[in-house]
C-alpha cells in the first residue's frame, strides 16, 4: 500500500492510497471466505458454497463490499502511518472504478484534520488576580441569612394580617374567568412584593379564615381575578445572635468562632473563584495567541457538542444564542483546546493510568456519570487540568485592586453555593 | 430437437460442483425424451466443449402433500456429462 498525503488549505488533507494487485485480491479472498460461512444458495448446505460460485452470484455487490472494506482499512492505516487526526467524516473519492480482483486499485480520501498549532511564550502569561477581601459586613450578611433560615414562625390568632406578616394562603387565580393557577398552603410574606400588587394590598387587614375575591384589569385589557383564603397568620421571630445561636448553627462554642468559620468559608469560596477566574484568563489568553485555520466542520461539530450540553442541562429548551455567537465561542474553545494540547505535548505533561482510574473512581463515588467508557474524556480533562496548573505556576500574576466580592448579596450567593457543595 | 430444449438447466449443487472439480463432470437437467446422443450434441453446441461421455438417470419426483391430498412433483431426467481434458464450463 502506498500512501501519499497532499495538504489542502483549511487544514484539509487529501490522502491518496494505492493498492497493489495482490493486496486487492487478498481483500477479495478474505471477503469471500467470510461470506461463504453464512451464504445460503439452493443446492448447497450452509457454508458449503464454493467461493467462485458465490463470487459469480454476487457480482457487483461483492465489489461494493470489498471497496468498503478496503477504504475502511486503508484509511485507518494511512492515518496511523502519517499521523493524521481527522476531525470530520472523510469523503472518499474512488472515481468511477470499482475494485477488481486482478487489478491494482487506487482512490483518494479528503478529510478535515486537526490543525497543528505552534505556540510560543506560553510561560509567563500575564494574569490579573482579583483581590479577595472578606469584610465584617459580608460575615454579618451571612449570619443574617442564617437567622432568616432558622427563624421561628409563631401563629398569630388575635389580629388580622399586618405588613411583613407571613401568611399561609389557599386560592385560585383567573384570567377572563378561566382558572390559570391553583395554590394551597402557599407561604408568603405580606407586602414583600412576591404577590401581585392588588393581592398584597388586599391581604393586609384580613383576619384568619376570611375569604376574599378581587379583580383587576391586566395590561392587555384582560380581566384578572383572584380568590383566596387566609389559612393562618404567622409572625417570624428571628433568633438573637449570641453564643447560643452559634451553638445551634454548627456546634460552635461562641459567636466569635462562628464568625471566624463563616469568614474562613467565604474566603475559601472566594479563592476558588479567584483561581477559576485565573484559569479562565489563561484559556482566553491561549485562544488569543493561537493563529490557526480551523476547519469549518470542526467548528460545527463543536457547536453541536455545545448545544448538546445545553440541552442536557436545560431540558426541553433550545439554546437561544444565535449561530454566529455560538460559532465564535466554539472557535475560541477549539483554539484553547489545541493550544493546551500542544503545550502538554511540548512539556511532556502526561497522565498515568492510575491517575485516570483514581479520578474515575472519585467521579463514580461522587455519583457522577459512570466514566468507565469515557476514560478518554477523563484522561483529557486530567491532562488539561495539569497543563493549566503548569501554566498557572509559570504565569506572572498581577494583583488588581478591585475586590471580587462586592456586595453582601453576592456573599450569600457564594455561601449558599459552598453549602450546596459540602 | 433444439439444443435449448434438450438442456433445461445446469445443476448447481454441492455434489455437482465437487464432480466438476475432480472429474470434469457436469450435471444438467435435461428433457425427459432426450437421449444421450442428443445431449452430447447439445452440450457441445451450447458450451463449445468436447464431450467424452454422457450418463443419464431418471430422477423420481418427490411426494408432496397439499392439504390432505398426496401429490407428486414430476419425474425428470438428469445427465452427467464428462468433458474432454482441458475443457471447462463456467456456470453460475
């Protein structure tokens, strides 16, 4: 087998394959031998048909099957021989000639390949580190949230609803006389803005057990009406923040200890965020440094992959990003991927089999998808992580003044995220 | 009789293909009324070969049951033709 590779623009390659006559006839013989095993022709027992009779019988279709085999085998072989990584479905050009048993055969395959990239100066990337600052305010906000979560609700029976009371509601809402929503045991704070405005207002002053109906006109002129009953009124009692509160929350000895723990948690969460941000910067920088002609089919495949991921997380909802935007994103991801791959190759960053197994076991233990069949993906993600860590350790990191944590609101978000993880 | 009416069809069977490989003998389904001379002539004409011997035999039709009736497929004549050295017939 002779293989000749011709470079085409856009990282496309044309692989020309020439097979000797002996190779072609060997393919024919092998194919016939295999077909004989299952062939059933009247006059012969199964598997006893002589090869030449079967060959005659099959005629053109045998050529087709042999062609498929020849192309499949030599394509794989040629790719291995010439170190080509295809990224698209190959398109095969056999001309009009079918292979014949006693003649040499040649054909060509055109395929998009993974473009080779060259990347220099990847050591010493300049990154900006956001400053982490956890203030007393942030800690207090977290404590406040904890208080709200642990608040007691005391039933109120001796007075009607007042603003800021929590109420338990049963009810229905109608648009133009049609029921659209039915709720029961709905707990909500009066005057918090969670309910429609009219309902919020009507709620104040209702005693327990009273039913109310009200109607209003919507923006489109439709008739909206509500029917609800106050089942119970509750007053929220926040706990007093003291040492006892600290004990309740997490078995801390004193309030100081609780505050220190919260601070530590917030700090570590922020650090994770900072590191994440640095890694994101690395990805962006790398993508920007690589100049490469990425084949269109590669980009499209990546776009499709991204769509699939979105679909997996947001079920039943198509991505609303338009194609152009997705393509740009996909392009950046591909560049980053190629750059990291190249750096890993140059720096000899490898992943051992044990590491893959360990990571796979961890993923399985964490209840993630079973990674047994996806060890390639796992290996790549480990290699990528190692490479990024390598780049991070060689990067020039400049501190930036702006603090990452901005508002107590954000703190509570991070805090919540942390808790969810632990 | 026309050669095409003498030779009905070649017989492609395991036994037949073994015989053609080892003994250069080819088998045909032939007209019931055909005799060995006619068969020899027909094969020589149709396949452009030299025939050195013809054997014929009557094949009994098979008994077949259709619902409850017993029927019978027709009897037919088989001919085994030996070719001269170097001659060959390519069926299939």
